[in-house]
C-alpha cells in the first residue's frame, strides 16, 4: 500500500503513473503531446489534474443494453487513456450515463478520443447514426482530499442510490471490483489506478465503512427533504 502525506503528494504520484502508462512510442508522440498541452493552456476548461467526468445518453436515453455494450465502452476508455496521458481511478457505468474519476494531462483529448471511438463502434454494430451522449461532456476539477473522497464514494454508491442494488459489492459495472484482492473479471477490459483508493482507505473494510457512512448521510438528507424516492 502506498501512503501519501498530503493531496499534493498524491497528485505528484498520479502524474508519474500517467508517465509510465504511456506506450513505448512516447518519443515519437512527444511533439503531438506537447501540442495538446499547449492547446490545453488556452482552453477555459481545466485540462490537467484529477477530475470527475460524467456523460449522459442523448435525451437521457439508454446507451448500454448488454454485456457487449459495457465491455466495449471499458475497452475504448482504456485505449483513450493510454493514448492521452490519463489514468482512471474510479468509474461506474449505468444504463444511460457514466461517471469517471480520472487523473489526466489532456482532458479534452481523452474525452474526444473516448467518445468518438465508442460512438463509431456502437453505431457501426447497430446500424445507427447520430450522437450517443449529450455534448459537451461535464467535468469538475478535484482539488482537495475531501472532494476526492466524496467523489470516489459518490461514483461507487451510484447504483445503490439508484435502487439497483443494496450495496456496492453487487453492481457489476463499477471500479469497486478493482479494490478487492484476487481475480477481477473487469481487469481484462480496463486498467484502474489504485493510487487513489490506497490513499483514501486503509483497508477494504475501511472503504466499506466510508461507503456505508456516505449512504447513511445521503439517505438522511433525502428523508429530510421528504423525498418520494422509494428504496
């Protein structure tokens, strides 16, 4: 387990992990990478750091219907991350939307690569045309440990809060399974960096404790608002 002293140390470690995940063609790709970084400096949306990224199906329509759809997205997410100096630390794929927690040096380039490749692959398989997800994608920079933990737990507990399952262990298409020891069936489709989970939680039991606490606080807020949500 990697122990960090502060959030800035985690950022530095994540940046190094991005560097080592770039493929062997880095030298040849360096001019293009530098171009992307220079362009990023001119963009209003932050491009470098930890981010919460989320995308919804166009008009909130479902995008994922079967295992092939889910796997296809994860595989293209892995490829887009490898090409664009990005690592994924958490994710959840729901029927009509996706949440990602990433560290990246090129946010727009990563998302463009991911969305274009998945859209083309998906439409070609189904004989469709058009855009699968609402545009532009949404993102929020994560600049402190409290929000990093909140966002990590928000992503993993999404299926529970949606009423799909009773706890985070039961949903198939989330990065929760990368926090466990032993075989992980999603590991052949996507790489998940464990720096954040190791930084935030002392153990697997610690993760479950914080997830339970997160959900308890969430339900208390919902009940306090007299929500009609039925669980």
